[in-house]
């Protein structure tokens, strides 16, 4: 009589992962990736707004320092009048659109001329038209508050405060 022995494959000696294990791991990685990308996008928006506020403060400080030192740019407008009154920073809209342009202007004897124009990044705007004057030698300025709003208010606004002494701060 011939005896046949059949080996049972009940012992799990195979190496590898089951399909269910792979699906679970890939799903968890997908969720974590989605959360990471969303967080990175939000961080990018906040940094764009922060950099825009720093650039506006830079132009305000430029106006302040030029007024204090009585720097006259190589513009013939001051040569004609001979009088330097100070520098202005004006927040304005472009053709009735959003308020996203700021200009550095010089005031020479009542004649005002733009010497620098900058535009805020896309989706970032000023909340209102404003102007700030930095007269020569006094170190003062037109006091006020600039509010910069980003992405339709989905991230916190940045506020720039200019006091009467010409001190400029970001909050």
C-alpha cells in the first residue's frame, strides 16, 4: 500500500504583508500627506502677508530717513523750487480696484512727485486709502494705522502703527 502524505499549508511561513495591511498603511500616509500640504499652504499665506507688511514698513522707514537727512533724489523737481518739505507714503487703488498700491512721493515746494511705486502681492490689500507725511528735520509723521488684509480675511490681518514721533511698528 502506498501512503501519500499531503503537507498542510496551515503554518504561515510566507513572508510579506497582507493586502489589508498595505491598504491601511497607504491610507494613513495619504491622510498625513494631505494634512501636511494643507498646513504648508496656510503657512505660505501667512508668510506672504508678513513679508508684504515688512516691505510697507521698509518704504515708510525710507521716507522717514530721507526726511530726517533731507535727501533730495536726483529729480529735477526739487531743483526748480529749491525747497524740500518732506516725503509722503500714499496707499491707493489701481483704477478703482483693490487698494494694493503704495507710493513714496517727494514734496518739493508744494510740488509732489512719485519716486517709488510698489504693489502688494496677489490677494493682499490695504483696508483703506491713506497717506502719511514725513516732514524734514522734525522726525515726526502723520500718525495712523495701516491694516493689511490677506486672502479675504482667512488669515489674521497685519497692522502697522505710525505714531506722531515717526515710530513704526508691526502688530
